[in-house]
C-alpha cells in the first residue's frame, strides 16, 4: 500500500538498494527464483527509485491526484506480465485522480492505476515490516489494478470500498470484461483493524505476454477463467511497541484450479531507532497456476532487523530460509528444496 497523500501538494520519495547472498549459491545469471523484488544474488542492486507527487482533495477543492514515478529493477518486475508490454507503463507505479464527493457520508472516488487492494504487503519498501516479500504476496496476490475505486467511511468504525477495474496487473485489459471487487474494514479502536476484500471476474487470455505467460495474472496456459479471490487481513497493535498481523488469500480459477496462502507477522519496536519483525509464510499452488513449477507448496521463515539512522536513512538486515515441497530453487547443484539468504538493504527517503 502507498502512503496516504498529503493535505497539500507534496513531493516525496525513496531510493531502495540491496545486496543479497544466497548460501545455496544461485548460479551466475540466474535469479533467486520464487521471490519478487529481491531476485539478485551477490550483486549490489538498485531495486527502486520512486518519486511521489500528490495533492489531496478538500471540501473547497474536491479534486486531487497521486502519481508515483518508478525506476530501478522493481519497475520491470512490477510490469512483467502487463498485457500492454513491460516498457509501456512501468514508469508509473501509480497514477490516479481523486474526487471528494459532497455527500453526507465521506466518499472519495479514484480513477487510474493504483496498488492492488488485495494483501498486506506491497511494492513500497517504506511501508513494509520485512524487506523481502512473502510467497503469499509474491505469487498469489496482485500488485496493481487500473480502473475506478470508491471509498465510503460510513462510520468511525466501518469503511466500505467498491472497485471496477481492468484485471489482475493490467493497465490494458487482456480480455473484454471488467472485474468487480468489494471490501469492508472494521476498526473498533486504535488497536485492531480487520479488513475483508474480494473480487470476481474473467482473467487471462490467449495472448502470450513478454514474460511468457498469459494475461496480467500470468497463467501458464492460454484461455480465460472466472477468478474469485478472498483476502482477510487483520492487524493488531497491542501497544506502542508490539504489532501482530495476518494475511490470508484464497482464490479459485474456474476449470483450472485453486491457490491459497497465509502469512503471520510479529513486529517489535524496541525504541526510536531499533525494530525487528518475524514472519512465517506458506503458499499452496497445488494446481501449478502461480509459480510455474507444477503443483508446489512453499514456506518461508524470515527475520528482519531495522536500524533507523535518521529520518532519511533506514538500514535493514534480513535472514530468510525458504522451503519447497520438491526441488524448485535455483542452486549450484541443480534444483533444491531449501534456500537461505542474507540481505542488507538501505532505504533512503526524501
């Protein structure tokens, strides 16, 4: 998810750099496969440089906008299954106009491209509890959508969302149908936030993407399928230092199969500079629709330590162990069922 737009015209952004070592020795020229934004081994990599331009709407000036200009390796990753081509829209991670309606119930409507409403994690490293992304996010949940979304705060505790959009990771629709989504968020107090989101629509196509898959959803075989996905996310802030979170996703594609995943997080803020997060994650792709490896189950165990040097520089150290139900991970000895990585990342904010 992206940071909330400022209440006036605002310019901000960040630079994301990392070095990663795969102890299983991913062969030179091959990616740390199954991962998303941290796929390089033994290279110092510019993952992202992003500039955010925003203007929030007000009752006097009801139109606003939010634009995220994205460069670096993550721009190619984000657009890797885009039906319109990898290079066509990759510079714009988000680009939408916001309208604040003059209604009794606070209502905003966004039109354009925005980060997906499904999932707890996302592209923006400033907002993540860990540096690497879970298998649940990487393979089972969308990154972005293009269309219309409406948000209504019906009370202090309840928020409702509605969506009409092109498809899973699509600016250009891969087929002739639009997808619909609904969501509800319940926040009874300052500690608990529970969200349930879902969508339904026809995904994929018979046209091969540049990535070698079909449709923005990235299915491994041609054809269209009705996809339904449900996503509960629960965040509990026990106090000013301890936060717990759960992300679950459950999806089916008619005539093709199902997938599901769950990730559990615990983050501890020790003081103003030091924090740590533990994550346990599993992804079940028994139908072979998401990780392009036949039927597979993946798990990860991740520990991340954050050191905030100042308001502009965050250092992240991460140790992660991945497991697979059959040899899947690239390694010097061929496919492996286990992989351990150590990552050092620097996030510079401006």
